[in-house]
């Protein structure tokens, strides 16, 4: 066997081979680290047509291989609900199908995303190009807790219960409602939507309805974009406030390519930009509709994948202490800012 890797990421990396190689490299996937060639192209071949007339595509280089193995994390999607969401089906259609596959599936909207993903996946599987899929499920600590190998023919039937299992493990901000949530960083390595709407209850489309389990948060301030994201600010529009640091990093080409392909616009918008962390937090408190700042219910997290340690305002300590899932540690302290006004 002569295995090789190929980027399976729709329009990420500016929808260029070099950009997608760069995305892999920033996450630690290089030919040296993996020990195999990485072959990147945006060219595709059509491998079939769905009963509804949608063309199914496969990466042109991958299509020449004897077989394709698909690997992806299975978890709830940020923009729609269904029996399948983010996982192997989506990776086959939108990842292996590259930007053309992503556009085909997104162009009709998230309201029909589930049925289009299923139809396009079945068409691609019928081509015989896919050998099997490796589905990964993570726990609330961003640790892989379950690995399932699914032969190609079993993916349509076996993926839905895996999604249900992943949904049960999805973390959420443990205190709700909140007046202000401070998120230290967002990024494509954190969530496809920058910060996970499933965790904070801010969804970019009307196709996902809030449930009683979703956190209620009045104002969200995002303070930074991870370096690995290369300025891809997809999802920033779901926040209320951000910083000049984020605005300077914001890569319009990367972000707009991603969102034009997905046909959503909310995540591309830029919220109110403040000079530094202090001002962004102050703006969130000023506008959260609580008359006395001492009563503001505030929490701070590193990102939506790191919820094991959370800073909360002093007025939430007693409430947190009554929650059996929360252990209160440390003593109250002021937020510490440097001379530039950043945490």
C-alpha cells in the first residue's frame, strides 16, 4: 500500500490547495509528522447524481486511489438539526467533495441540509470510492472517548445513533442565564463557527431553535482569534463585542470564502470593535440591561472547548456552590489587565 493524505475541508484555507495545506500544517499535519505524502487539489470529479438531480463530487486526486478512508469527529452541527449533522456523512459530501461539494449541498439552504447530505452521501458511497469511515466522539473535556470504524455500506444506518451519543456528551456553559460571557479566544480549530453555538446558545441560522437546555446569554465579548485559524473569523458576527486585536487578525478572504460557500451571512459580520479587552468587557456590562453593575451575572471562559475551568462573578458563587457539577475554587479577585488594557 502507498497511503497518502488529502485535505477534506470544503472551502477552508481560502479554497486553494496551498491554503488547505497550510490549515493542515498549522494543526500539526505535515508530510514529516505523518510520514506520508499530502496531495492537495481543489479539482473534483463527478461520481454520480442524486435522484433529485444534485451532482456528487470527489477530490480528483483521491478518486484515483484504490480506496478512500474518511476520518471525522461526530458532533452536533452549529447551523441545523437532523439525524446526521457533523460527522462522516458530511465529511464525505463536503470534505471529500471539496468546495464544489460544499456549494452543491449548501446552495439550497440549511432547511434541506439533512436530506441533501444523506442523498449525496448515498450517491458517493454507491460509486465504491469510499472504503470505510472512522468516527470519533469527544467528551466534554475535548478528549476522544470513543472510536467507531464503519464500513462504507453501514455509515447511513450507524451514524445517527453515534450523533445521539455525541450530543449527550456535549458541554455547555453550566450557569444560565448570564448577562455577560467573556470568551478569550475563538477559532476554526475550536469550532466551525468560531465559538460553538451549541455551547453558548447563539445560532447563526433560524433553522436551529433554542431549547430549554440552551444557555441564555445577553452579551458576548470575544477577545481574540487563535493563531491556528490564520485570521478566519467565521462566527465572529455571533458575538456582540470584540477587540482591535481580533479586527487586525480578521482575514476577509479566508472568512468570506468560507461563508459564501456556506451561504450564511451572520457569522461574517463584525460586531462593535473596542480598543482592548477592558473596553470590550466594559461595553458588554454597560449594555447588558442590568441597572447595577454589581448585580451583573458574568462568566469568562478560555474557549468553547475548554469549559473545565470557568471564572464567574462573585454574585454567582453561592449559586454555583449549589450545583453538584461545579466545584468552587479560589477566592474572589479583580480581573488583571496590563498597561495596554488587555487581560
